[in-house]
C-alpha cells in the first residue's frame, strides 16, 4: 500500500472524486486521513469498485472530495441521493 495521505492532500490529489480510504483516522466530521485504495469521479463505477474490495479490506471509509451541497435551496438528502 501507498503512504497515508491527509484530508487536504486527498482533496488536492482527487478533486471532485469519490474515494475509498483504508487504515484511516477521522480528522473531522467529514475528513479522514489514510491510504487510498480506489477513486473515481463516477459514483456508480466507484461503488462497484468498493463492493469488490470489501472482502479484502473490510472497513473502508467512503468520501466525496467535491461539494455535495450544490444548491443550498434544495435539501441535502435529495442532492446526495440524486447525485450521478
């Protein structure tokens, strides 16, 4: 595995992407630091990759490095469930 990355390094290296992190520590409500095992800008492809990695790693933190709240007038839960 590669070296652990901080949340700021992760966001800079993988902007607007879904990331899967193992051997991680939470650094804030959203932020984690750890080792990236996969990443992708496409949510569906990403989740398929993570599903295949679950047996190997077990505990995986999943985060999105972009802005989830694109329109503050629309409820966050709707935005998250309707993100492509």
